[in-house]
């Protein structure tokens, strides 16, 4: 993806956009806290700044270099601890690996402002929902789980892009406890980022995403690992072309983030892999038998499905 | 890929480039015949025209619409039968599905000019080599099998691009019979297209390409077919993002072309798939066991290998 290069979230541009709101009506969100200021969190902050929808942005994270970079890029106004962020923020986005969500909510809960709204950007939702219910208790009314479906081959604050979410889907999976006002604010914030907001059941989300996101990543990593482990890996990789490039691009993603996604959505991913193996068995049998007609029909079905998706989705 | 849009191979541009050669020294190739005027053949013609390396281009093909389009785009000067092309051409590129190569060589052989050089652009080389040996006999001295490693998600003359081969690898796998002059001319022609020319043994080529090209295509088609066959395919596909887009892009390729590739390279593809299955078995066992450390280590090896490839190859 080239969006980071297309429109860097530089200090000058984002600050200039924030000023009119300061001078006129107050922004949608007075103080935003972003927990994990990388591609996802940084782009959210940049998009809301560009929409003049945020007053002040606090950044929270484990990595001091990333926080310093986010500050120097103007993505955040200042660096905060989780407790400082919780005590000051009107809106909190948690954009960390899934396993960090529950510990983060535990640290923030005692000092969380009563009117604050919290959401997250994790790729699985059932685990996040139960972490929120278990950790927040009665404060779960303030929490609305969410998942922006936006690319993440690039990582870190340097990849943040105010236009990352434009035209992308963001799925919200509200808890039974989530308050209407909280849902409304989260929906509005993503809408101001240019996203299309969809509401789904958390389990349905996890099953669908196992299929269209987690399994492709798993297979891409398996394949990349297999090629790299070959005795003649260097020769192979020297002759790899654009098909290889696209097929393996997702395998470069963060191992920590994807470890959490696979573990968090283990059952659904394993179920989908069983189904993929059944299709692989069929295709291999057809090839083994040199069955020309069946092989072509199989390839044609996949090609037509992919071309139809491209024309419907507007993505090539 | 966007190269077709970046630089359309229009009539005006290519004709203008050909003129200086006509007026001054004679071009490298007097009459070029391209058998199959799609992305691969059309781009070869356009690249040689741009380099003022070709006098006249004849186009041969099964599809009258494609030939008419190639002519109106200025990729070819006129349409010819295989026999007409063989009787006139100094250089012949066969850019058809693999199964069409032997019948085409049989038709051309009786009228082939003694000084003509023939090459092909097929994705497997052992089958093409034996087809050439069996069909051409003593004329095999004129044949040099080749394989340009360049993207083919787009098809047809409209996708042809004079810069498609710039910086790409082209692998030649000369027959024992291939003449030195023929090898030299094929090498020079690809060089003028901007390609890096590599010579390899045909079997080694087929094993390496089974790994880095054919297996990714097979897996991408298997996965795409599995998703499209699901009862809730529409919901899944509506929520597919950029990872899905890249992982499945190759599955949109021509079913006929890929049927031939898989059948032609069946043993090597099946051997590689066995190795991929062994890696998949391992990764699934680790996930099944919720082994956090092993899962992260597995993902990290794949991610590092992919990032290293990106930095070495200059492709992201």
C-alpha cells in the first residue's frame, strides 16, 4: 500500500486543520487518548484531526521511540501513562495486540472518567468483549468493541495516514451492556474518518474474519515459511515475481499481533482450515489424475469469483 | 499492476519511435511475428518498437477481436496466419498457452525461414523443450525456450505495456541443439526490452518456478474457490479487505493458461505441495495446542523472510 506515502500525517498539515475547530465550535472529542500509536491508532488520530473533530490527543504505548516519533509527526500532542490518559480522555481507542487489552482496561478502570467512551481496533471481537465485560464490570456501558478493516502491512507511527479509513468498513460489535450514547459516539467518530460503519454480532464477526482475513494470513505465512526453509531458498527467492510478491505480502505482518489473532480466534480459524484442506484435497486429486477438464473448471470457478469480487468491491 | 495505465502502447507513440530506425541503420529484427498478442506478446512487440529494434510486426492468434485490437493499438502492423508468419518472420515469439506450442511449431516448420529464430514465453520449460525437439527436428537449432517472469493479472492486447519487462528476469533454457547465434539474438532482444537475462537448465527452472509461482497460484485458487463456495460467501466477500485482495489477486488469472502450467509441471507442483502441507501440519498443530511461543516463532520466521525478500528484491 502506498497511502502513507501519498499523504504523510505531518505535523504542519494536521495542526493547521485543527485550528478552525479551536476557534469556532468545540470539537466532537475534547481529549482523545490513543493506546498504541502505530498505523491503526495513528491513522485514527490523524483522520479525526483532519476532520477537526478532536481537541487534544494523548498517546500511550510501550515503545518510547514510537511515542516520540508520533509526537514529532504531530499525531499526538503529548505522551501519557494509561492512568493519565484514563483520567483525562473523553474518548479512548485501544489499538494494541489483543492480549494487551484486558491488562490495559484493568489499569484504566479505577481512574476512568464516567463520561468517557472506550473502543478498540482488534481483529477479533468475542475475546475482547469478554475481556471488557470481565474487567470493566458496570463500566462496560462505556465500552463498544470495534474493528476497522484496513491494511496493516506497514507498521508504526510513520505509516499513519489520515485517509487510511476512507471508504473502508469498520465493524462494531456492541456488548449487551454498551450504552446507546457510547455506540453513537463511536459510530460518529469512525464516520468522520470516512469509514462505513457496520454492526454485527461478535461471534459472526469472528467466523467471517477467520475466513477472509485470518486464514489468508495463516496460509501466506505457511507458504513463506516453507519457501524460506528450502535448501535452495536463495535461488527460489531471486526468481520470485509479482505473483509471489502479492501472495506473500501479508506474511510480513507483526508476529505478535497475528499470534494474538490466531489464538483468540483459534476454533474458527481451525474450522476454516479444515474446509480449505478439503478443497485442496480435491484440487490435488484432479491434478494428480491429470484431469484437464476438471482442473480447468476448478480454476475457472476461482477466477470468475475473484473477478466478480474485484468488480463489486472496486478493488483490483 | 498499473503499468498498462502508466504507459499505454498506443499507435502514435510506437509508430513515431519506429521511424528513426527505418531511416537510419536497419533494426535488430526486420520482421517480428508474435503468436498470441496479449499482455506478454503485445508487451514484447511494444518494447522492441520502443527500442527501435523491429521493422514490421505480424500478429497471429485464435481470437479475431484480440488481433483487431492489437492492430488498432499499433502493437502489430498486420494480421497473419501461422504459415504466413513463418514464411516472413526473422524472429518469432510464441506467447500462447503451453498446449498450443507443439501444434503451432508443426504448422510453421514446413515454411520456416532457415535464418529465423524462434523463442517462447511459456511458464514451464521441460515440456516446451521436448515439444520443440520432437516437432522441429533438425530445425531445433533455431529454437531457444524462454520465460519472462512478469505479471499477468491483466490480460489481452489492451494490457500490453512497452515497459512490462524493464528490470524483470527472463530465463532462457537453451536446448542442447539451440544454436549460438539464435541464443545470442534472443538474449539481445530481451535485453532491449530492459530485462535481465538468466540461463538455466529446464528442469531446474521448472522446480524453482513450481515453488515461487505455480504453488502460490494453486493455493490462491484453492482458497478463493473455498470462500466462494461457502453458504455465506456474499457476507464474507463484502468484508474482505486489502490482505484478501493481494492474497487472491493471482487467482483471477486465465484458467486455460494455468491449467496448462499445472499439467505441464505436475510432478514438481505436487512435490512442492507435499512440502507445503508438512509446514501447514506443523503450524496447525501449534495453533491447535495454543502454543504461544512456537506460534509466534513460526510467524516471526515467515515475516522476517518476507521482509528480507522485500528489501533485497526492491519489491514491497
